[in-house]
C-alpha cells in the first residue's frame, strides 16, 4: 500500500509519499513548497487571499505529484497558522473546491497526540515513560505517556513565528533585554501548569521534535543531517541557554550564517530557542533526544493501524468545529 500526506505548516507545504508494507511508513518521495504563511498571517488575523491562492497551487501540485508516484489521495491537514485564522473554514473550503483534496485542521491536542505516537514508535518501548516537546510556528505541543498514546497533552500558543511577531518585532534585528524578559515571562506563564505535570510524572526519556528543535540541536553541536536519521542526537539545556544569548545578539541575516540555522527560519530562531530553553528548565529536563519522527509519521501510523475510517472521522470533526462559513473567496482558477 502506498499512501501520501500533505502537511500545511507555518512556513512550508510538505508532501510525503510512503510505502506502508509491514505497518511502517517508509518514505519513497518527499517534496516541499515554501509559502511562509507565518510572515503573512498575523496572530489572530485572517489568511489573506494571495496566500490562499499560493496554498491552493501548492496543494494541487502536491496532489498531482502524489498521483504520479502511485499513491492514494493525500491525507491533508493544516496546523496552527490556518487553525487559528478567523477565515479558517473559508480557506479549507476553497482548497477543497479547487483541488479536490479534503484539507482539514487538527486540534492542537490531536497534533500533540499524533506527534507523541510518531516519537514513541521511533524511540521504542525501552524509552519508558516519555515526555515530548514540539515547537511549531503557531503553537507548542507538550505530551507525556507510558503507552502507545499519551495520557497528558497540552497545546499552547507559544509557536516560534507567533512569538516573533508579538515580542521581537519580526525578528530581523538583535533583541533587547526588555524584549527577552517579556518573552520569557509569557512563556513561563503559559507553560507553568503543563511543566508542573511533566515534573510530577517524572519521565524516563524526553524527546524534542520539529524542524525548529532540529535546527537548534545542530546549533548546539548535534551531528548534521547528512549523518542520517539513525545517528543519535541530543541537546542539553545549558547549551540551548548559551544559544539564546548568542542568537539574541545577532540580526536575522547573521543568524542564518550559524550552523543549522536556515535563512527562512533565522528570524524566528531566537523565539524558538527561548521557548525550548524555558520549557526544558521548567520541566526539569537537563537534555532531550532529538527525534526525526513527528506529526507526519504519527498521522501515517494512525492511518495504517486504525484504517481509513479514522481519517474520515478527523475530517468530519474538523468540519463540525469550524465556524459558520462566510462568502467564498474569489480567486483565479488553478491551471492543470
């Protein structure tokens, strides 16, 4: 069985085509389209029409690519940047009508649950009680569990792109001490209860997922990606604290010259580092393992293990949770 998945994130639309023989999603093709939605959508603001136009084009292209690779219609979902937009339902309907792909949004708690499943499968049962941190563009997911799925999840409005807009004036220049203090104060306030739960649970293993954590890990000395996914990668809290100080003194173009920091994510790298460091300190984690499997693998695993009806229910609940639909967008049709 060959299946495909489309993940609409805050910066990119990513396609994964995978073979699912033996119950394990083995990628055979990946592709991405850089949209940078987080740069166009202010926290709490709508997705503008020009961004929806590019989103439609990217999803249509991803669907055609999946078809060329012999995969079934993609499991397509959008994360916090679309989920939090007041015109969410309008965006979802426009993408579905124009591409035929049933794009949906996942509640933050479901994102945390699926990311935990991906991390659990990667780390294995020997990891024992497992804590998870995942930083996206719009939200931070926290989870803990002893089994296949977590017993505790939290989704908090602490995404790297969101906080960059709110506290760091877009992140292009160095950060002032006052900006950093205000940012840390927000993160501590939002994380207090979830962090107390993680400390109380006393995890045996802690993992961090997401592109943000991968880049921060590289900045803190983890092996580069060319060494392959099976290379062990860890990040210490003390090293991440040093990285915060280093990033705060630099502009975005200067950060992009550092190891592991990509130019598209340079502006939000400081906010991501502050969130990661504060989360590790509050939860009492001296270090975390950097896990390459996250939400995309979690979605594929649930689809493999629980069948197509599971995803159909996810899409149905996404439609029910959406607010009443406004007038449709008037956009030019997508060719092909």
